[in-house]
């Protein structure tokens, strides 16, 4: 088994801002995106969508790093993250 170890500087976005878009009508309120967001950008809405679920919504959008974890854990694939 061969492993490649990268020891150079981390490739991170420092100045970019990100926009989180959630299709609130398709969200089923599982809260996985909320639980796994490392910066706690998302929260559970106090409002219900047409299906009767408390959907996820951005609470601290300026804290988003664009890591895309929320998009990966969402079983309904209703979250999109864009660079601004």
C-alpha cells in the first residue's frame, strides 16, 4: 500500500464569501446540515414549509467557509453553496 503525504501549505480560501441557498419547500428538517456545520452557519427555522417541516435556514451566513459539508450530508440534496 502506498500513501502520499502532502506537507506543503494548506490550500484555503481566506477572502472569499459564500452564499448558502436552501430549497426550503423540499427540506424535511432532518437537521444533519445544522449538526455537521463546523461554523454553525445554519439553524432550524421557527416556520414550517408546506409539508409541515421546520426547514434549515442560514443564521450566520458571514461565517460560511464554503466547506460544502452541509451539501454532502443533506439526504434531500436541497442545499447549494456559491462563491460570491
